[in-house]
């Protein structure tokens, strides 16, 4: 045993060192006297056997094992000591009093309030001594000089000192200097004035923690009235003050909530008595908020609010479950629509102690909703709303009429063939997955002004449908909003207009064909020097005729697909040169729809360049001419290439002048490159 342990064991208190097998390693003389066994015989003795005559095993073994695990402990026990009677001992189990490998130090501290009496002790004195011993709060006695005369076990436990160490000590011996100065000033004031004294101050507990203490003191006087000393009790209010501080913070937050929440806030007890309420609640009841506290709801304000809330109070008290109600009630401010959330407020034992109410005035919102719904229902345009993976939720009268449904019939229906028979403008049946709403849901992009025919009772109504998807947080459509417009009359007028335009284009095509025939007859009879010019004119008019032939066969009269038109144009050029020359013409064209005027200009340019290449690029009579139309963003690029004689194939004249004028009309630029042949490059904006 090292010197520090030896010194610790050499005290007035009974001290023993216990190993992990619960056997005694070393003990001091005070402990040997306590158990009545010579000190030299204690080493190796089981601690439980040594203490068993005076202290039960259950008071020792659990605490020793806990201390071996690193948890200190204490216990206060009454022990019968031979020759000394019943004494009160404080047992302290300290794992830190020795190296961990050596076990636990057990100290037995005599904390009895009185030493062995020199006179018989009365029953009353024994009763008082017993009462003070078990008192759970620290209790102390001081003389007029401020010296501790006595204390109870709770005081010893708080200070961590045994009674023998406390009795006879001054405050400066037990407490920090600043704390001792506070206590001494208070004691001197009490000794001067007499009576009782109550104040708060800090005190440091044995574990070093500073605790907040409420001191209750009284002066004790001699028979002649002179101060004999004082008696004091220490009440630890640390947790109480922390709870009060937290309660104050909560009250502050609650006050701010009640002040600023834009809703009625009330708290009622079982009888409908107001426990809390804010200004909005007061306004609804027609009374100041502070004046409603403590009053029964039925006795203040409008009875309508009481009639609404009291059944909810009874229901919440009965079930313990929250509820929500929305009703129109008449208040001091007129008829209001109120949504009221009712919820139980539990007491300390879990049962419902009060009922809280948060009431939102929904009048303005409900009025706005009513205006919107009225506008929705009466609009001449069809409006419908449906979920992405579910049925229609709402549809107004115009939409119901176009879809062939009765009021309320759209709810729960999806766009299936059982009630929606849709066709496109060519009369082809539109599958469910190609309907505008399904396309918008699938792509997440709006579908606008899709015209479909809806067959109802054997008749077809043409409807322009737009579908606007509403995207969720995952970027996918969760709902879709539909607009429907009846365009049957416009469709009939448009169909008639289309027929007239188609007939005009057909006649123009025929007239151009007649002109081409006449020019061919003239060319066959013309002098050689005029024949080339006539052939060029035939090619130019033929390119325009090809365009009108294409317009007759398509539905669009304003826009022309460039790839399809150039295909026809090149095919005509191949036919015109025949196979005997040995010249081939290839085409690679991107597909884009352009206005017919721009397509005509593009076709004439290609016709002129191809004709020029046929005439001059290959004097030997065989070779290839390549026509390419490319898209580079918002610009188009036309390339006419050959592998012929190069710049010598570029003959100035009417054809080249026409090309330059048409390129200017397109807003483009044209250039020629000769490297192993001739390449003509036209660049222009696709949207003029």
C-alpha cells in the first residue's frame, strides 16, 4: 500500500481498502475497532463477513461492485455499536481513492448528531435527533461566533465532510472565501436583528458543482434574550430556478405567438373558462383580451362561438383526440367562416387538463374561392383538371358539353375510350396515349392548340385542346390543366378555304405545265442560239411547277418541306438530262419546313446552278453533281459541287445574275470555290 493510501487510512474514520474479489487489502485502526477484529487479522478477510454482524450484505455488495465499475456511492445506516448504542454512519464507496487495479476505498463516517451523552437522553430529545437525522435537506446549528455546533447527515452529504470535521469549524473552513463572506454577512445581519431570514445564494456541493440554495435561518436566543446562535436549513432550488427560467422563456415565446399569430387563439378548461386568449379572440368576442381571462365563454360575447366550441371541448376531453371544424358563425364583426383546430393540452399526469383552439378566419379565402369557382363554371371556354395517374377532378360546364358528360359525371373518369372517341383532322382514331393530356404528362411539356374531332351521338365536334402539365418536386408531371375550345365552325370554314386553295394550286400547276409544253415546242423549232435560253426558261418554270405539284398533294399551303421539294426538283433534272450524257446528280438535304416563297427562291437557285454544271463542268460528258442542304443552328447552307473543269465552268450571264438576286432575296450570301472542281456555297437565315 503506497504512502497516500496509508495516510488516508490513518484517519479517525473507519477506512478499508477492498480488492476486486471483495476481500480486505488493508484497514485502519478505526475500522478494526468498528468491526471488533484485530487489524493484523483483517488482510484477506471477506469484507461482507467482517461487516455482517452490523451491516447487511445488501447495503454493501451492490455499492462495492458499482464502485469497482467506476461509479462512487453513498449510504446512511444506523449501526448498533457495542458500548456506544445506536450510531448513524455515512458509508462512502470511492473508486478514485486508489489505483483501479487495487479496488475500492470504503470509509465509515460517524455523523450522529450527538456524541455519547453524559446524561440520560429524554424521549423528546431522541425524537428530535431522529427527525433531524432523516431530514432530507441540509440542517445546521451555529453559535454566536459563527462556529458550527452540529449538523445532520444531509449537510454532511452535501459538503462531503463528516460531522466530526464540521463541528467546531468556521464558515471559512468549509466554503470558498467569496461564499463564506456572503454567509457571514447574512449571519451577522440576522444576529443583529433577530427573527427569521430567507435569502438565495450559491453553495458548492462536494462534487464541485455550484448549486443555487434557498437559505432559511432563525436566531436562537438565551433565556435573557441575548443571541445564542442560529439554526439554518438549505433548500437546493437549482432545478427549480432552471425550470422557472425555462418557463419564463416559454411564456415569452407563447406571448409572442399569441400576439403575432394571425388567428384566434384560446385555451379553455372543462367548464369553458378562458385560461389564455389573444387579441383576435377578444375582438371576436367583443371584449378586451385581458378581460376574457377567467371568464366562462358562455358569459361573454356571442353565444354562437360558445355553441361551436363547447361541444368540441367535451369531445376532446372525452376522446383525447384533436379535431378540425369549419363553420359559419356570427361574431361581433359579422358573419364569418371559421376553421378551428381543437387539440388537447395534457397535464403533468398525462390526462387532458385544457383544450386549445386555433381559429383561422377563412371568410376572405372562401369568398375568393367562390368567385373563382363561379368564373370557372360559367366561362365559355372548357376547363378541366386531372391527376397524372388518375381521373378528372374538376370540369366546367363548357368542358362537360364538349366531352359529352353530365354535371358530376367527369369526377372519377379518366380519358378512356368508353366516353372519349377522338379523331385527328385526317379522320384517324387517336389512341389514348396520344391525347394532349397524356402527351403533356409523359413529356412534362405543354401541348398547345391540338385540334381533335370528338364523336358524340354520331356527330363530330372539332375541339382545340391545350394541356399544361404541373410539375412536382421530382420534375415529373403530377397534374395537368386542360383548356378546350369548340372550333367546329372554324374547321368547316378552314376546310372550305383549303379546298379552294388546293384547286387554285392545281390550276396553276396545269397552266405552268402548258407553258412548259409550249416552250418545248418553240425550242424544238428555234435557232440553235435561242434554244439554250428557251431550255433554261423551261427548267426555271419546271422548278416552280414542281413546287405547286407538291402543294396540291400536301395539307400545308404556307410551309413546304425543303427535303421533299428538292427531291422532286432533282428527280426532274435527272429525267431532263437522260442517261446518255453520263452525268449523275446526288442529293443530301435536311428536312425543314420553310415558307413557299423562300422555297421557290431556293429551288430556282439550285436549278440554275445544276443547269450550269450540266452544260459546262464536264466537257467530256461524264461526272457527278452533288447537291447538299445543311442546317447550322438558325442558318441554312446550300452547296452545289462538281469535280469538273473548275472556274472555267462558271459562265457569266443571265443565270448567274438570277442566282445573285435570289440569294439577296433570301438575305444570304453566295460564293464560289474552285479546287479540283467548282463548289457554289449559299448561306442564308432559315427564317427570313
